């Protein structure tokens, strides 16, 4: 009976939170459209985003590329050997937290695929900025490890930085066929070193094979990660795909950082709405999603 009550309580809270979030999205959408009706955007990307929003509900991304992704079509399996849910992606198993139900996995996997669409502003790679055969990757804030899994055959080594124990369990299952080239680091990546944190400078200090590609997506702690890899940035060649949307000032801050550090950089085309920050939405509302930077010529 207790489990039934807990399950009903969870469903009630989930439905209430979903309804409340939907109402909030509707309110923010009206506010955005009202603002730009009074202040027509001059920037081309803003014009496209506002035009898309005027015909659609508020979402994270703005563009027709996302129309081909449907969470309901994601097939979720359960591994009877370990009890973990997984999906098949490009012929490989991608595992998720055991606490996730089917719907959560469907929604999460759908957004992962959408984020790495070639036309998405969140895509870490493109034809001129990608993973090459034999590269070493630092997947900083890897969560489920989707990005590393997409490129696992090409990679010489991938370092998976993830502190969440449930994700670590899933990562171990996902990458069990490639144990020889996968190193899971159970820590927060930061600018300090202690029992819970690790800086990239110190972690790679005694490792001869330094990463060539850094994917950095750490839920707003990107500045600390960059601060903790100063020596690496000055002494090695690197490509960095860095998220710039967790704080509204991030894009400008990180653009100045890379310019001062001598990196060539460019922003991914397109804009997004960071839905985890709807309570702090101010003009221009939309944010740039990702900077791609490198300190060498190709």
C-alpha cells in the first residue's frame, strides 16, 4: 500500500509540475512576442527565432530541423542482466539511469538526438570542427556519454568526467565493449582539486597523451573548468566545444576569454531558450548556445 501511495503521489506531483511549467511557458511566450512587437529585432537570427516562435509553442530550439524528432517513437529496452533501461543508437546500446522510467528515457534520448543534429545550435561538431581518427577526447560533464558513444570507434581514448553515481553505473554498461579506451573519472571538473573536484591541469599533468578535443557542458560551471585548464590551453593544441547558455552573460564572457587566450573562435548559428531559467527571462530572451574554439590552424 505504501508503494502505491508513493507512486500516486509522484504522479500527482509530476502532473502538477508539468501543468505549472506549461503555464509559465505560455506566459513567457506572450511576453517575448509582445516585446519584439514593440521592438522589432534587427538581428537576422533573432528575426528567424521570433518568427518561428510566433507560429509555435515555446521550446528550447527554433527551427524546422527539430520537427523530425518524436519522443513517442523512441524504443526503450530493459537489460535483464543489470536492470538498466537502454536505447539502440547507431547499432550500440546507450544506457540510462535505473531510476528513469520509460517516458523519461524517451524524452531525454529525443533531446540528445535533437541537440546533435547538424542544424542544431547545440551540435558540438561540424564538417570543419570534429573528431578525427585517433583523437583523445575529454568529455567534461558527460552524463549518459552520448557524444563519446557517437565517436567511440574513431577515438583513441575518451575521458568521461561525471560525478553522478547513477550515471557512472550506466556509463560502465554503455562502454563495456570499449573498456580499453574509456576512462571514467568520478569527479566534478573545476578549478580546484579535492575529494570531489578535479582540475584538468592537474589531472592531465602526468599523462603524456593530452586530449585534442574538449567537450564542456557542465550546467553553468564552465568558467571554473576553463580556469582550471589554463596550463593546458597554453601548452597544448586543442579544440573546445563550450556551452554558453547556462547564464545569460556566458557567451560574451567566453568570447572575450578565447580572444584574450589567442584562440580562433566561432559561435554555432542559431539561438535557444534556456528553459531552466524561465524565472529570469530578460530581453533579448534568446541565447547563443555554443562556441567552437581552437588554438591552431588546420
